[in-house]
């Protein structure tokens, strides 16, 4: 289990809120939490081998290398 998984959601949310300025809006709060969640999900996918190399993505979409 990674250190990300060992930390409670409440702790992660608190850490995220601490990075925002005092005049942050609700939209800023929601966006920051959303971005953190997406990053953590992506890191989890990579750790579990659920990702593709750039070369494989280019191949699948017919893009030049």
C-alpha cells in the first residue's frame, strides 16, 4: 500500500485546503480537490500497470512518432 493510500480522505482534503489562498472561492476548493483526486487515480493506475506508453497511444490513434 502506498503512502497515498495510507492517508485518510479527510487528511488529504485538509492538506489540499491548506494550499489555497485565504480568499479562495468554493469553485477553487472543488477544483483543487477534483484535480488531486484525478492525479491520485492516475498514479494508482500507473502503479497497477493500467497505463499505455506514448508509443502505444500514437500507434492506436494512428499518430506519427
